C-alpha cells in the first residue's frame, strides 16, 4: 500500500507539472522543429552507422522500424527524405562545405529545441548574458548526441544480427528454443533505448541530475514509449485522420507520430523531475544556468498550481497572476521586485565538454566496435 501511495503521488505530481508546463505546446513546437531537422538527422545517422554495416542495410532496418509504426506510406516518405537530403558531391568544394554545414545545423535544430523544452521541465534557464559562444556550445552538444544515437543504432544492429544468427543455431540444436533469443532481443532493445533517453535527460538540459534519478525516469519513458509505439501503430494504421491531406498524408502521419512521441518523452522528463524533487537528489542548475522563478513563470503564462489556487482564494483572479510591475530606466527594463541573478556565466568550454564527453566516448566506442565487427558482418 505504501508503494502504491508513493506511486500515485508521483503520477499526480507529474500530471500537475504536465499541465503547468503546457507540455502539449512544447511537444507541438518540438514536432515542428523535428520535421525540418529530420532529413539531416537521418542522413548523419545512416551515414555513420552505414559506414560499418552498409548504408543499404541500415536504410532497410530504418524503413522497417518506421513502417511498423506509421505504415508503408510513412516509411516511403522517410526514404524520400533520405534520398533527397544531403549535397551534390560533384559540386565544387565551397558548395560541398556549405551543404555539410547546412545538414549539420538543420540536424541539430531539433536537439536545441529539445534542450529548451527540457529546461522548461527542469525549471532552469541559461544565465543572462549568453552569447554566440554558448550557442555554438549547444550546437556542439547536440551534434555529439546525434553521434551517440548513431553509435547506439550501430550497437543495436550488430547485436540484432548476432542474435539472429544465434537464434538460427539454437533452433537447429534445440527446436523451439528460438523464443529465448526473441526475449533477449527485446531486453537488449529496451536497455539501448533506456540508455538513449538517459543520455538526453542527463546531458541536454542546463541542470545537474543524479544518474539514479535519470535512469528511473528513462526506464519509465522506455516502457511508455514501447507501449505507445504499438498503440500509435495500431491507431495510425487504421485511422483516416490523414486522408483529407491527400499527397501530404504521409508527412502528416510522421508529424503525428513525432508529436505523440514527444509528449511521451516529455512526460517521462516530468516524472524524472518530480521523482528527483520528492525522493531523489533534486535538480540543481548548471554553473551557467539559473533556476526559473515564479515571477518568470507568470510572465511566460504558466503559473504554478499553487499560485493559481492562491489567486482563487484571494478573490483577486487574474490580477494576482501578473508579474511584478516594471519600469524603464536608461533604456533598460527593470523589475520593481528584482529577481536574484547569478554572477555572469563563466567563459570556456569546460562545462560543455563535461556534458559532451560521454556522448563522444560512446561514439568512439562505436568506431572501435564497428572496426572490429562491422566490416566483416557487412561483407558476409
């Protein structure tokens, strides 16, 4: 009973935070950025994983996974994106460089938006005074995580191939034992996806979260994501919601899938934040970040439930939900009730490198694994 009561309190707190942070709106914004980042993102992932396992093999596996969720039309749309993305390798050096930079910037756009969404969930924000260097650091972090995803895809494909071969061997030796390999494959896939979500929860936001808290939330998100994958596949495969869009229906299918997947991901983030606050080690802003105050939340149109209830009890209504009045002095907007600001952010790359190194280590491990296993498997 005690465990169920704690779980209920966690879920109740998660839904309250969900409403306060307007996660549906965050998911919609994330979907918009992702649909434009998708071609470049897929191109980089397929290029990295395909370097070891063969691009056709990676593309086929990707199409199969997408098709199982959004159907053949959605998979065909993804294939078209991959075919049309990139740059003309026969063009001049300048054109190729511009094409590569464009692909990287486009691919990291979704992760930058995802970082802002997680900052909203974690109730932190970059410290005032962030400039071009901080923007470049965010892009570098996003690109590192893309490489980390490519590594995890590489590991997943290699392990799946090895398990398939082992399953055939066991089927010949012990008829009926192949189901053990299927269970093992599901467990490994669950672990890989959990690690991916944990990396995002841990290193994307401008906050410090304990690994234990991160993995608990990531495991719940993976469970919801796995169940949601089949539910979304069932709904999208039988729904006529996109029939009115004609030729653009496949793109709408992908957009719907991204939108609902983003809500699942952000729900897991809210759960992680609530768990860390109530039972974990709490969420602490990074050195170059500051905790968002209630006045800032009111300015952004997302006051806490406690503030709303207090306004209702006081009888002041909307007047109680207004941020402290401001005045203009020498061209600057100044709060009459000033917010406590941290010291100026430290310069240098150390804070970002501390967050990038795990993803870079994953990618380096992927390179090593690819050189050991990838080329041989691809040739066979």
